[in-house]
C-alpha cells in the first residue's frame, strides 16, 4: 500500500529562536537592541502585551525614528482621516454630538492605549518581515549584516523633523504677530516724535497769546505735508489740536489712519495733551494714549 502521507510544509517565516535569529534582529534593531530583544522573546513565548513609553508620548516620532514608514503614515494620516470619515457618517445616523463623543473616545483609546500596548509587537512583526526580505536578497554573512543594519536601525533626522516642524510653526505663530505689533508701534511712535515740534509751538503760542493757534501757519509751523516721515504723511494743526496722518511705507493696519493730540488746560494755565485714535487699535498706541 502506497504511503501518501506528506509532512506539513515547514514554516519559512523567520522565528525568534536561536543565536542566528537573535543576531539578525539585533543587527536590524541597532541602538537599544537588548531592550527590544527581551520584549521580542516575551512575545515569541506567548507573553502578554508590554507597555511602550515612547509610543505613548511621541508615537509619530518613535515610528519615524525606527524607520516604520508605513505605520507612521497610517498613524499620522490614515488613522485620523479614516476615523473622521467613519464618524461623520455615523453622525448622520446617531447625531453629531454623540458621534463626536464616540470619535474622541475611540481616538484616545487607539492613540493612548492600544498603540503603546501593542507597539513592541508591531515592531517585532515589522522587524521579522524586514529581516526575511533582506535575507531573500543577500547571500548572507557580512553582506547580510550590513544590509540589515541599513534596512533597520534608526533615523533621528526624520524623528526630529516631525518634532521641530510643529515647534517652528508654534514659535512662528507667536513671534510673527508679536513682531508685527512691535513694528506697528514703532511706526506710530514716529508720528509722536515728529509732532513734538508742534506741541512745543502750540504751547508757546498759547503762553504768548492766551489762545490756541488756528492752523500750522498761525503756530509758525510748516505746512502739514511738509512735516512728513517714512510712515507719516502729514501733521496738521486745527484750533490747537494736532492730527497725525499715517501713510507712505506705514503698515496696512495704520495706513490712512489718524492719531490725534488734544490740548487740555492743566494746573497753572499750562497745557497738557490727551492722545488717541479712532482707527488705530489700542495695542499699537503708546501707553499714554491707551487710557
């Protein structure tokens, strides 16, 4: 009687057993190999899930650091897009508010629970697959070890870029408006500096005449357009009041706007000044003009 028994085909997927397999994975993992080899041994022996802190705190950075490109893309792009589409559709059935709440719970559960718990297992699967691919394309020996190190290891640049780019964006979002505020305030200040001559002339006219000058000529001042600066188009006097008109190279937020200086009688018949503007935001005015 013919024996038709055929032994089962050998499992050719790389298992984590033997010195050779350990060395291959160590060559692939590179930095911190001992930590991961220990976790791989636990997984291979049927051990439970293990927590991975880098995958909890900086998941995207860790995936890129370990050259897990597809998983990084899936985590950064596919996961939020897929969940958004799914729960948007769900919102049409159960309502937007419950769907949003469910989305938050599911997303938090995946990102802060599932991913850190299964990160080592995911990396083990990735490493074994890559090791098998390298072995299939090399003759073994030192060439294989070098190929494993090149295929695996780490990529600090990619991880840092992921962390630095958002940081640069945050810094830019804060610093650019702050710098704009600084430059606009400096442009407004130019008007006050140029108007110092007008204030002095008006005070002297008032001390001599006991009244306020009607215009620039009465105060002995140049014509309004003749007292201009880089950001100031003209400074005019109207019954003792000073009007500073901005233009030229002035920022668009103050271009065409006016800052006024109004004379007020203080103690001893001396003149003081109140300043303000109808069109220039208070944050761009000098401190004395904000009250």
